[in-house]
C-alpha cells in the first residue's frame, strides 16, 4: 500500500467532505431518516470513513492548530467502522457526518485557499467534480 503524504491528504479531503454533504443533501437526510435506513447508514458511514482516513494523514501541527475538531474521536470511529470491533453507534456517525465533516471542510478549504491551492481544479483533477 502506498503512503499518503500529508499535503496530498489535505488536498483530497475536501472532495470526500463534499461527498458526505452531497449524500446528506441528495437523500434529504436528517437524523431520523438516517437512523431509520440501513442503506443510508452504510453508505454514509463509508463516506465518513474516507474523510477520517484522509484526516489521519494531516500534519500533526495542522491538527494541533484546530482543537475544535475532535481528531481522536474521529480516529476511534474510523477504527470501529473499519474493523467492526464494536457495534457502531449510528447517532455518533450522524453527528460526525453532519457536524464534524462540515467543520473539517471549512477549515481545510480556508487553509488551502490561504496557501493558493485552486480547490475546484484539484477536485476536478481528482474526479470529485465534473
């Protein structure tokens, strides 16, 4: 398996964040509809897992500069969902998908924009948008 570089993870993560937002929007999900539908739970959990996996590669300094994001909580959710060590708490998944993922997207997009990264071009190049 190839090593994901921190800068690459930061550039790819906004695309994964947008996928989470699109799933929530496309399926007109709210917490109740999410908790009532296994298909949505599975689909959104997998998308959230991608965001968390990318964030695990962010530079330590970046994560430390943004304590408002519960990085260790995200890592636990990723491990639980990837390895099925415990029964997933779908309310927790919803909380991350609807709250933490948008926060990560905002923080990353502000950081990347400040660095002069053309986020839309990166998303097109990565296949996240047409």
